[in-house]
């Protein structure tokens, strides 16, 4: 459920060259997303993205191999936001409650018409659609690693992995339902329902 994410903070000790590269990558990503939303993913060309970003086509390929990678770069910030949200809700209780509260916070931030438009763009991309199972596994790993930071005991890892897997599945069900009905009902309601059903099932 990607949307406009807070720009990443400047890494400590980052040099001028690294900062320029990061800023250029961010500019290409932002310009590309705006063109995709305005003109459609398929209709937007690499040359148009490069021109709008103020770079050459050759420079574009220094940062990205394809248009699909712009979409991937756009949603990559979600990982950091999810980790941070899980840490912020460490006091919510049991691991599954921590993840639920974190995902509810994330859902509240991104339940916009822009999210729906971007999600449709991603689903229109055959490359990114084919990556969905891999993306689901990636999200599970993010949740699992964040939970392991909060509960570092090795004896809990299997249980934490189960929580990560179940929570990711609940989110997928919630987002799919939200998108199918065009965002008429708040995403947070779907997430809440999904976790209620999950806890009832176990």
C-alpha cells in the first residue's frame, strides 16, 4: 500500500557525491511517479522521465534499469516506516498486538486515493505483479526482524515468525478488500477486521 513516504534522512557521514546520487535518485523516482499517475504507466516513456528529471537517458540507466524499478524505489521507503512503526508500538502488548497497532498506524497514513492509484499502477505492471509473492515474503521478513529486536530471545523466534506470517496475510486480505471496493471504506477498518478474524481463528 504505497503512497508518498517521508524522505529518508541524510545518512551520518554521507559525502557530497553520495548525497548528490541519493538526491538524483529521489528526484527521478518522484518525477517518474508523477508522470505515471498523470499519463499512465505504459504511456510514460523513459525519455520523458529523464527530461522531466533534468538528466540524460544514459544517466537514467545509471540509476535504474527499467520503469519498473522506479515503482520499486518508490515503495522501498515503506520498509523503514514499517520497522519504525513496530518499534514505536512496542508497548502494545503481545507481538501480534504490536504488529496490529503498527499496521493500523501505517494504514491510517496511506488510506488515500493516491495509494489506490499507485497500487493500480503496480498491478498493471506484469513484472511487479509477478513479484507479489516475493514482496509478501519480504514484508514478513521485515516484521519478523523488527519483532526479534523487541523479543531477542532465541526460544521465541519460531513464534515470532508465525506472527509475522499471519500478520502479513491479514494485511494482504485487508488491502485486497479495500482496493476491490475502491477505498469507499477506510483501510483501517479492513485491517482491524482482518486481525479480529485472525485472533478468533487461533
